[in-house]
């Protein structure tokens, strides 16, 4: 049975902390907004969920560094596919907004990038089978 690497464990822990801090930040922000807390502290509170994302990105980058050459190449091709897809989506949606298309929330950027990365990884792995 394959064991999880330390990088993967840190990555998963960070992703599990994200929704917890997101809920806590929203709840705390609602209380702070009603109490007329200084705006600087409100900014700090709403940015709390970024902390585990930083550690997830760091664990991901360290995990990529620990891969062999073929796995690194697969990941590079997947990330390139994802980047190209996100740029294409952003450009398309930006131009459609000029024509009156409703503006989309930037919160969809990360799930779109992750989905495209998964598709790109599948395509790259299929090509090297």
C-alpha cells in the first residue's frame, strides 16, 4: 500500500483548515462590521483564509520538487494546460462583459484552474502511457 508523503499530508491539512477559517472569518467579520471595528482589522480578518492557502501552495511546490523527472514533466504540462485554459476563459469572459454579459465572481478562478489542471494531467498521463 502506498503511503502519503509529508508534502501531501501538509497539503491536505491546509485544505481542511481553509473552510474552517473561511467560516470563522465570515462570522467574525459580521460581528466586527456591526461593532464598527476599524477597517484595517476587518481586512486582517477577511484575509485569514489566505494563510492555509499559502501553506497549501508551499506544500504543493515542495511536493513537485520531490517527484521524478517524468512526473515533473506531467505536472508541468498539466499546469501549462490549466494556465492556458484560465487565460482563454478570462479573456473570453472579459470580452463578453463588454457586450453586456453578467460579470462573474473571481472566486470561480481557483476551481476552474484546478479542474483544468486535472484534465491536463489526465491528458498528459494518457499521452505517456
